[in-house]
C-alpha cells in the first residue's frame, strides 16, 4: 500500500536495513509466569501491569472500554502465577476478561460488541527495513488512516521516538487486523505492551493521532510507570471519571 509522503518520508529516514526480523523477548506461556517474589501495590491495575510486565518480560495488549482499569487499585504482594493475579485484580472490575494470544496477554471487554477500529483489516502492512518500535507503530496508524480514507492526502507532524536499540522488522503482513499487528509489534520487540486510550468504536472517525499507545520495556521502568500514569489520566478524561 502506498502511504502519503509527509510523515512516511520522515519515518523512512530512521529505518535501518536488515534481512531478517529480530526475535522478540516476550516470554512464552505468560499466564503461568510466577515470580519468586513480588511487591506491587499501585493506584491502578494498569500501573501494576506495567510493573509486572516489564519486570517479568510479559507482554500485554489492553483494550480499555471505561475508566475502571484506571481507577481500581492493585495489591500484588504475594507471589503467584500471573493468571491468579489477574483473576484477583479483575474480580473487582466486571466485564473484562484475559487470555493469552501466543506471547501476548490480552485484557479486553468480556462482551463482544460492535466492531472497533482494532478489528479493521490492513490489506498490506509492510516495512522493508528494520525500524524502532515507535516508527513501525506509526506506520501502522498511517495504514489504518488510509483504510478509512484511501484519498488521504499525506501525513505531517511529530510522533514519539522509540528506543534506537530496539529494532523490529522487516515485516510483510497481509489482511491482518490492527489488533493482530499491534501484538506482532510488541512481540517482535524487546518487550512491551499496547493499550487503547479513549474511544475507538467504528462509528467514530479516526483522529490525527493513534487511539492507542505502545510502551517499550527497553525504556526505564520509572519512565514507563510515569507514562502509564499519564495514560490513566487520559482514560479518566475520555470516559468522564470525576476522580482526581
């Protein structure tokens, strides 16, 4: 698929040549992961997921439908398999479920409703050269915009830069959903998670920025926790939470 020239040209400048994709560092069988010790107590389930995921190389794909994952605290101070920790955390947050999609743990609404932009299929998602995680992530968003509007005139503006030491690709995927491609991005990296921010049902037009964010575990944990706290505030704002 041909992308617009503005943003795509800028991204192409940061992509590096390579012949084969690097292996990712998300662990296999993540729901069985049980650390020897644990000491996580956070103001939100989302912050706990960052802490556990980065510390234990567990990758997540998180689909947020309201503010409850952002406003429900987590107290994980007794070592247990991740599946037990999630059962405990989500027992206070109804209508969410979790399961493993290969090496990515999915947390999503329990009820399947109308299709969202995560279900949209990308006819061809390709990156002939390796690039950092955020560059590849932005290519995915541009391809989604072109699916929504094939006559889109190009892309401009800045995007969050990624860790230059965490390179993924080349990629050549056909007819995959946005959800599957986000899983592929984090699973091909040194580890990370993706999370939706705000509303993303298909009845809403796409904005100029992605409705999701990707956190890279190659970044320092304090920085990722700080970034997740910012995402928590965005989620609270998007879904009308009155909590501070």
